[in-house]
C-alpha cells in the first residue's frame, strides 16, 4: 500500500512539474512574441505543439509569427489549425489567412476568406476592393507577360533587396556575411542586420563583386533602401533608430525605423542626419524622390495612417527644410501595407501593397501621377514580377525599360533576392466595350445603326455598323474618357460619354426613339385626315383600351398615343375631341365618372408631351354608346366587353 502511494505521488508530481514547465515555456514564448522576437517565439511554440499541446491563442501566435516573417506557406499550417479549432475569428485573421492561402495557390479558399472578411468589415477598403474586383485574377492575367526577368549573380544566401542606381552602380541592402564572420542578428528574424552595398553594373548587365558603402553610413543595425539625387551628392536611406552611437527606442523598448540623409563629400558619404519628421514612436522608411526632387515619398505608420503602413509625401523646401508629411490618401493607401514607393521617369508611382486584390503577399502596383497631383487608376503590373509571395522595391529606367525589383519567391538564392528585368511591352490597360442598340417602343434590336467612338475632344476614333443582333464592339483604353454616338435613319441620334474601368466586362446599351416624322411616315392613309373623322380610326390604331375599372394609361396605350401625338405635332392647328367609353359592368353613374377620368387622363398625357391644352377637349360617355349587345344582364366574354372600353379622337378643326 505504501508503494502505491509513492508511485501515485511520483505520478502527480510528474504532471505538476510538467504543467509548470509548460506554463513557463508559454510565458517565455509570449514574451518573445510581444518583443517581436518572432523566430524565437516560433521555436518555443512549435516545441509545445510537437508535444501535443493545442491552444487557440498559440495557433494565432504561430500563424502571425510566420506571417510577419513573410513565411506564408508555413503560416498556412497554423492558420489551418486555428480555423479548424474555431472558425469565428477576428476579421484580420481572415485576411491574413487569405493572403497565406494564396502563397500555396489555393485562391478558391482564399477568396472565400475574403468574402467572409468583407461581410465582417463593411467599411474596410480591402473588402470593398475585393467585392468590386472579384475577377481580379483575370485582370492581372491581362496585365501579365510583359517582363523578361532573371536573378542576379550577386545575390547571397541571406537577404538582398531594395536596390537603386547611382552613376552606373547598383546600391542595395544585404544581410550577407561581413568577411568571415556573421554580422549581429535581428531578433525579429534571427538573421543578420542589413548593410548598404555597391556594385558596378557591367556592360552585359551583370554586376561586379559588391563592396560595403563607407562605414559612416553603415551602422551595427539595419540600413536599407537608399535613393540618390540626380547629381549624386545627396542620399536618403532607411536605418534603425541609431545615430551618433545612440540607439533610440519607443515606449515598448523597440527600435523602429527612421529616414536619414547623407552628403557625398571628398569621395565618401558623411554628415548623416535624421529627417525632422522622424519619431521614436513610429517608423519612417523606404524613401523615393519626385522627378523634380522637390518632394520625398516614403512609407510610415505615423498617426493618421489608414492601415498598417501608408505612403506619404513631404515637400523639400529650397532651403533644405521640410514641410509637413501628407498621406497620399485612399486612392493609394488601404488598411493593409503600402510600402516601397518609386517614382519613374514617366511620373508614375510604383509601390508594393498587400491591401489590394493580388496574387499573394506584397504585389507591385502602379498609378500615373496626374497634373493636379492626384492619382490615376491603380493597376497590378502582373506576372512574372508579381507572384504568390512578397514582391517589392521596383525601380525602372523609363528610357531603357530595364530595372530591378526584390522578391522572396521560390527559386531564389536567399531569403530575399534582387531580380533584374526588361519590360518588353508597356502596360496599356485595354478592354473591350460592347453594347446593343434597341428600339425604345418595341425593344427589338436595331440593324444598320452607325455607332461612332470619339475621344474626349470629339475626334472620331472608329465607326461600326450593327448587324441583325444590333451589337457593336470597340477596343478602348482604361480610364480614358470617350463619347459614343448612335445614328440610324428615322431614329433620333443618341450620345453618351463614359470611361472604361479596369474590369473585364464593360457594356453600354442604347435605346433609340423614332423621330416624329418617321412615326408619321409609317402611318397609313394620311390623306383621309380631315375634320369630322376619328383620327384613331384613320390611323388604324388600337382603341386605347383601359384595364377594367381603371383610368391609368397602360404601356400599350402609350405606344398608340405616340402616333396621335406625332400627327398633332405635324398639324399644329389641329384640335381634337377625346371621347371615352366604358363597358356595361358597374352602375351607369360610376361608369360615366370613370369614362370622364379616362378622357382627362389621355388629355393630361398629351399635354405632358407638349400639346397645348386649348387644342384638346375631352368627355366621358360611360356605357351609353355600347358597340355590341353587352348590356346589363347580357352574358358576354371578356373580349366583347373590351371592345366597349375605348376612346375616340374626333378632329374638330385643322
């Protein structure tokens, strides 16, 4: 019995100490996660998971840690477990899961997550952009195949990214080894900190062996993404919050990113100063210059940011001071990440974003900067530059159409690689505009209509003639303003201005109304029109039947009244007497009132069309002038009663 107690005590102690150890590990993992040491947090969490421990919060943390470290396929594993345990997650998890699913090519499930995300966040621009562009994969396909891409020989097994050109040299960021030793590590990834390197661009496009930029620029922390003025004398670049040997931290003791400026003096970069709009409380990074170098663009999560990071611009004054940073607004920024801006020689803004419908991770987008400093439609530049992974830091020479970008896509040499490319076809967003021409009365398609496409200056671009189906079609460019003109003999000409969206389906139908003269030409026996005759009978039109017990002009009646209207327009002195009749159902008194309402209803319709009221006279006769046997007490069919619900149009003068 004593031995059993000992064994039981040992058994309980094992689970007690095991539980304590598990809790200690969880606390340590949580601390590492909250300190942004994602690589260390992942290691601890996965050890616990390997021992069979399952927890919703742990799955969230693991998925996030891989997501924030841009290892999206690994994030899928833990988000799968998270949603299997509890599908009712906060909206941001739906979005991250969707992005991660794209990295493994599961766009069907990714789009389902985006639909759920959109339902939960009605005002989030990421959901709105998806709902408005559900055919985004087709749109991207139309923009794809325009680049010849190859990897650079100088890429290392570490991270290489964020390149720019300086005097026929490529300057870029790299976490490669320095000499025979590794540099210090960045706890977010447990990888080496990055430095700025420079390599000469050879005539064949390859690079020489990279060497470090001078030491005053490169610190013991991260440097990246430089941009240079055209004269090569000023450099703006990104660095962790570190200057003059002092490391700055935010209230969570995290060293964020800042923008710095350096000057080229006596053959080296020196006089490193930080930008006045930096802060220890938020990051500023990835600078780009406008064409006139009077404006600096950059990414930041400063107060006023719409999402996780936005693109801003700031005026560079003539005396070297800076204005107040301005957010580029909702046309560019989303609730996701917008980052790595670049302004091309064509004054186009290229940037990376994970907040817009894309292939996965960060995709590269482009928008033309217009004369009023607003932005044109944002377009995904397509494959092969954009992939299921992070693609960013795009730069291009607008003359040679050659450039560089960075990506962590599969097949690279390191975590991030720099790729060179040649653009073999410019991005022209061309879409098909189609439409059908209909008759406004019969709703039948109109053959032989001439459809003309004009530009915003009313210059003819193209003309087509419709066939029996009444269909026309034009190739048009996205976001340009056009005018469509439709002409057909005996019909009124119709015009409509429009601009085509980047969507796949663009349609613009037209309904044409017949001209008054055309209507009259179709009417038979016009020579019989004279005083004392019934214009309705002369024109061989229906008798303006009304629905039982009602005085409302029906659609069928309106078609016939158009003919009466057309003749009265042709004969401006004609006056008519409208006489309305009912069938015998209901009382004679009520029928008299109803018929009078019908006559007045016809008069009102013609007056509304433009006929002067003094040319019209109307009266109801009730059931006093039946055309057949259908009196009270006589059984008649509905068709027989219908003949009595009629109107006459007697010409009283011309």
